[in-house]
C-alpha cells in the first residue's frame, strides 16, 4: 500500500530534576549539600532511510516519545541522559507543523537527519546553589520540559523525470517498457491509483529515475479526482514528459488535453508550469491521418514547446528517441533542492518561560496575579517554607524584572502578590 501523507505526534524527553541532598556521614560533621544534576531528556530525531519508500509505518503508529532524563541523586550523582528517539523516514519527506502548515524540514538526501524536538535540560542539584552566604541551600532546579509537536509528514517522490497526462494515455505502459517497474495496466481510466517509480536503463544513455504520476485531470489543482494527492510528487522532478493520446479513439482533442494539463500545473505552482517539457504524441500506431500529428506539433510549437515526438508505447515505436532526448536534457538541467518560500518556512518560537501580571481586587484588597510557565517552574524550584529558599525566590523575581514591573504598575505596601496557590504581602 502506498501511503504518502501521515500526521504524527512527537515529544522529546523531559529533563531530570536536580536533587536536594546533604552529606551525612559519621566523622564528617560539616557535610555540605551534595545533590546532583538531573539528566537531559532524549531528542526526537528524523533520519532518512533509503530502504523505505512509503509512509506506511506511520499509519499504525502515530505517537513517538523520547526517554526522559533521570533525576539527580545524593553524593553528587548526576542523572542519566534520556535515550534519543530515532524515527526513520523515506528520502524525500517534507515535515510540516500541523498547526501552521509551515515547512520545518526537507529530508531529501541520503544520510539527512533533523532534530525536530530537543530534549529538556536537566535541573541543577542543590550543590550548585551553594555560596559563601548560602552554605546549605534546601532547594534544587527542576528539569526543563521537552518539546512536543504534531507534524504532517509528506512524501514527495525523488525522480528525475515525471510522466504526466490524462488517464489512459499510456504513461504506465511507457514506464513498464523502459524500466523494470510493474505498474497495473488496463484499458480504463484511473487504472493507476498510486505513483510508480522506475529506473530507465536504455542502452547508450545514463540511467535516470522516472515517475508515473496518476490522477492529473482537469480541476486537479482544485482537488478534483486524485490531483492534489499526487501533484506534489511532480515538484521534485527536473523534467516532465507530457504524454497525450494522438489517436483520438476516445473522442478527445489532444491539443485541448495538452492545454488543460498545463493549466493545472500553472494553477498548482507556477514553477511547475515553467519546468522543461518533452511532449509525446502517443498511440501513433492507431493514427491513420499523419496530418493530425503535424497539426498537433505545429500548435504545440506555437506555445513555446519545441521538443515534440511521435511514439507508440505499445509497439515501442519512437521510445528510444524520447528516452535519449530526456537523458540529454537532464545533463543540462542542474539538480536543485526543493524551493521553499520564506513565508512557508517554520520559525521556531522563543522557548523562554513567559508570565503575565493581572491586577484584581478581592474584598477591597488589591491583588496582583502572576501566571505563566515561568511561575510554574519557579515554584517547582523553591521551598517557600525555607528561609534560604525564599530569599532565592525573591532574588529571582528581582533579577527577572518582575518586582520592577509590579512597581511600574503601581503596587503599594500591603498589596498581595499571588503565584498559583502561593501568595505574599508586598513590602517595599
């Protein structure tokens, strides 16, 4: 089964907490603090695996969590770092943030790795807070939380050449003739329901990868048929081979079909419309009026496409010429990475802890409520019932500018300051 899109939840490991511990041994009457630091949480790493060709694995498992760091311990024992979570993805995977649809990474080369969620930093043990004036700190730092994302994995096939055209024009037949690919072939529309890749190995030319892209019909760029599902697979191709049915046995006009497909490319992405094209008039073995091809070629040339070939995939007529021309053009077209516009790139948010201060009034008393992730982390780090720890608490509030901000908001002596369930009376 070919799966080319999947939504997964990723979370790195939380950092381990620092330990509060004191050395207590016989004959060591002045043993000081010896709490060790917590270990770092494991990262979540996306890694290219060239053996994978679809995102099928993510259909059954959608949640990946890295190992947390261990907590610190006494005797200055540091917690063990959490093990990284390595997730294998196929080459050509684009990673998008599910909330914003912005591109976080494009894993298009062998050996590519991307650390998508960094593990939380371990907290410091109480021995790190020891100073000449604070020789027995009764508090430690909690570990930092890990990052978490819900992401969409999109597989955009890596191929040198993309085959496009309306259904039943002979794309799959051509791929089966020039490569060892075995796509499903039948005389009805939408026989091909998934992209097929094949390595073209015609004698006398450099081998290249060709993809049969199904589902491109009129309205594909707006989601008609299977268009949006597979148009993205053309984005990585350097050259397009546009196949039309020149025989007209189905009553279709080859020139109209050619224009409609190019309009769909233009509507989806203008860069696809500008991509070099080889135009192939297929089913020439069923063409009884040679003038039909000449008129088609003349009209296509007027549109600016000068590479027009007559071919029959069923009888192999003209195939070698098309493949040799494709190989020649590929030598002149540079290999470039997928272009991602600046506005489509994901910009990581500032992970600093934040807070808000909201003045309220309760029973005639003014109360300043401080909320946010900064508050949660600070309260985890201190023991508000220990004098040394409480002094450290007030020092942090001062160093972070919170006390100055309260003064700027007009706080007065006797007003209350509340952080979650802990509150204290403000004194200048």
